[in-house]
């Protein structure tokens, strides 16, 4: 299925220990960049950067080498961006 608009679905699990997954939906094919930021706004890791077809897509983040704390995943497209808070607990 194809969503009516660009959406970022809830992260699962959240809070998480080491690995979490999130999904996003695109109503058109576009370039997507998914980046993890720490609470200070520093770029921690770019998870994906490339073209994606319309539809739903999943990405996982392995934060096992990061300290416990609050992080943000930001999904940027040509249609805008969506950000979600993540909590890593070890």
C-alpha cells in the first residue's frame, strides 16, 4: 500500500536496549536521509541516504556502542522532515 502523505511511524521498541526499528511511508518516490542525533544535536550516525520508492520502508538502528540517553531520528525528504525521540537504556 502507499500512504496519502509522508509519515514516520512510531519507533518500536522505545525505550530500547541496543536495537530499535522504525518505519516510514512515502506517497511518492524521493530521496531520503535518516540521521540519528544526540540530545546536544550532534550527528551520531547516518542510517540511510538514497532514493526510495513510494510505499512503506523499515530501518533499524543498533545503538549498542552509544551511551544510555535520549536520541532523535530525523527523516528528511524532498517533501519535508519528521523527527522522533528515542530513549536508549542499557
